[in-house]
């Protein structure tokens, strides 16, 4: 009887030690959350610098579902004229002139360079969105596009299907260095580390 009591006591001690050990480990494990529903946002965002204003609109709702499905299940190219659900527009606020309007992926942040040569679009939307980084010149030339889902940096987080958080939110530090031939885009990541992307300089 004493032996059984001693065995039970030892098992209870081991269980208590295990619970203490787990309680010290669990807080360091990042929780993984599945997306309850697919992204369905209808969004308008804008940015201004000097005499320029950039405006972005995307509709990820039911009305655009067929068009978006056609793109993501075939060409995976959101930059064609078939894209009537997501656009980027740049205009001169002084003259009211539209400088360009282009089909683009769904964006969540836009930025105009201080020298007014470049417009940068960022996105944390993954669902039916084949790239999360675009750069246009003031004249509307597309200079860079990048799928950021493969970004393997510390601090980058993904949800099951809707989101990738790869830039510091709500407003990352962004800069572009341009030597006339090549340009380097720097974007602050979620941990504050500058990440660089190269592309041809605007003409």
C-alpha cells in the first residue's frame, strides 16, 4: 500500500513538473490562425507628394469574383486590360491632368517618391493576388513587380490564405536611390530592417 502511494505521488510530481515546463514554453510559440472567411474588401487608398496624387481602388467582393478567378486560375497576370477590379491612378493636382491609370494587384499602401519620379504600391493581400509589390514611373511604365509570398525574413507572417505581413505597418520607411541607369528601392520590414529591390531607373 505504501509502495502504491509512493508511485502515485511520483506520478503527480512528474505531471506538475511537466505542466510548469509547458507553461514556460507556450508563450514563446506564435499562434497560427486559419482564415475564417476569404478576403472580400472593397478599398480606396491614396497618397500625395508635391503636385502628384496617387489613388488606388480594388474590389475583392462578389461582383468581381468571376474576373479574378479567371486571372488567378490562368495567366496570374493582374496587369492586363481584363482587370476591371483593381487600378492605380496618378494625376497632377495642379492641372487636373491624369498622368496614367493602370490595372494592378490589390494594394494596401502606396507611396510617391519625393522627387516625384516613382509610385510604389505594397500589399499584404495574398488571396487571389499574385504579387504584393509594384513600382511605376511617373509616366506609367511598370518597372518592378514582385511576389512577396516567398519572402523568408525574420518577422514575416502569413495567414492560411488571406494575408502576408512583410512590410512594417501601418507606414514603412521607403526610399529610392537612382543613379540614372539603375534604381534601388528600400522598404522597412516588420522588424525595422531595410530590404532592397533593384530595377531599371525611370527614363
